[in-house]
């Protein structure tokens, strides 16, 4: 059976990249799959507390991401929305996977290198271990499909390596337990659509990110219509009119990015957008983009604001989601313990 899992960190400034690269696909997949969407609070705390903001911020951001999921159209009754720390099995499986994953594999992770920066001695062990916890998130549900943005591809490859090594190392025991010839599936990344890597509005070579000091670099999901309009009008472009074909965008990262954003918001391929706007000046294209962005994003911002203030409702969604998630996760852990020879109560 197929199961979808994905996660978003509660670190503030949810932006258009998170929405178009990931959340839009979360919403689509719920039509065809059983889905589990997680607010990964244990991942958020891997950066210094001065960066993740402390307890009040974590609570606020956890509720805000939950509100964003619901406002974007994920149905918490049909699917599971929960926060990671309420299901202890994520951390439990991460320990087992710490003993499966190799130092050499983690040393190759580019996101750790970027996030740790020059002062690597001062990075938390959790930041280094981040991808192992991520593998546990996915595999504790034996998920088969993982919708993410382009930047998570390497972490998904590591997840597959961990699953494969576990299956190989314990192949005999898996068979002896009557669990077939492998225990964990090889989860597939789902990286689709015209905006799998949304770039900064100020610099088309940098990814749009929560941590960019310039608020003009990104459109936040909580931005109102005025903020959206201002940021798009100020977005960096080049002097040429838009091309009518994709190959005209190859050396124009800012133009390419805006066309990708338009296409993703409109739900059509980039080629259609170029066919429509080829030859147009940026001023004209940008005003269409403002209209489209405001039309698609304002209702989400409004609903997010309303929901994230309703702590009673949001917290009950997380509690109910966690209860349902825990049942699946606990079942996976029973198998893991039996496979590895950890004696347990029967
Ligand atoms: P996070 O919170 O950093 O990002 C959430 C999702 O948004 C995508 N994304 C982007 N997509 C396109 N363009 C961008 N500029 C952009 N920036 C972010 C990310 O790829 C991600 O899909 N490590 C994960 C969280 C996680 C997770 C998991 C994901 C923890 N456990 C298990 C899947 C499965 C992350 O980057 O979160």
C-alpha cells in the first residue's frame, strides 16, 4: 500500500517556496493517497535557541504551520496532521538508525555544511543528525512517497540508503519473523511542478529561505495584499522582455523564477505562461503576477490568521493526529524490535 509522509519545520516565515515546492503537492496527494503531514518541532531545535526562538516562538510557529496546512486545504479528518514531539517513536527509531547510518554518509550532507557554516565545532549534534531523524520520520510510517522541494533530494537519498542497509543487515531475521524479504520500503521523493526550487526575489541564484535577513527576498504566507504587491514590484529582473520559450530563460534566473512562480500559482506548465506572456515587458507581467498571487494567497493568509489564534482547535487537531500517527508508528517499532532481538512485553 502507498502512504505519503512529509514534514515542515516550525521555524517562522513560512514562505512561497514552502508553499509551491511542498504544501501544494501535499494538498494534491490527499486525493489519491493516505497522507501524514508533520510539524517537525524536533528538527526545529537543531539550530541555536537564539535562532529557533525559545518556547513561546516554538508554540506559536507550531500552531502557525498547522494552520497553514489546514488553510491550504489539507483535511485533518481524512488525513493526519500532527507535531513530531507527540510521537516518541520518531526519536526512538532515530537511535536505531544512528547505529545503521555511517559517519561517511552524513559527512556528505550539503545542508549540514551550509547550516553549520564555518563554526562547525559549535554546531549541535542534532544538526549533524538531522537527516537521520528525517529518515526515521518517513520510515516509522513505512511511507512510500515523500513530497518535498528540490533541496531535500539528498536527504531522501540518505533515507533510502538507511532503509536498504537495515533491510540487508537484518535480512535473515526479517525473513525469520515472517516479514518477507524487506521491512522498510524505498521511499520515493515527489519533487514535481514548475516551482520545486523557488529562488529569492532579490537574487535569482539564491534559494528563497526563511532565514534570509531581507524580507523582500521572500513572500511570506502571512503577507497581506499590499506586502505581496510591493515585494513583486521590487523583485529583481533584467531589462529584456519575456521570451516565448523556455530556452530563453536558461541564462535569466530572475525571469525564470518569476515565470515558475506564476505557473505554479496558476496551476499550469511554464510553457503555457511563456506562450501567453512572451514579448511582454516585466511591468505588465508583474502586475498580472501580483493579481494572481493576491488572488491565490490572500485567502490562505486570512484563514491562517484566524486558525492560528484558535489554540483550542489547532491543538485538538494535533492531539488527534498524534494519536492516530502513534498507532502506526508503534506497530513499526514492534517489528523493528523483533527483527533486532530487543526483548519486549508480549
Ligand atoms: P523545511 O521546513 O525547511 O521546508 C519545508 C518544505 O519546503 C520546501 N522548500 C522549498 N521548496 C521550493 N523552493 C524553496 N525555496 C524551498 N524552501 C523550502 C522543502 O524542500 C520542504 O519540502 N527537512 C525538511 C523537513 C522534514 C521532512 C521530514 C520532510 C523533516 N522530516 C520528512 C519530508 C520528510 C525541511 O526542509 O523542512
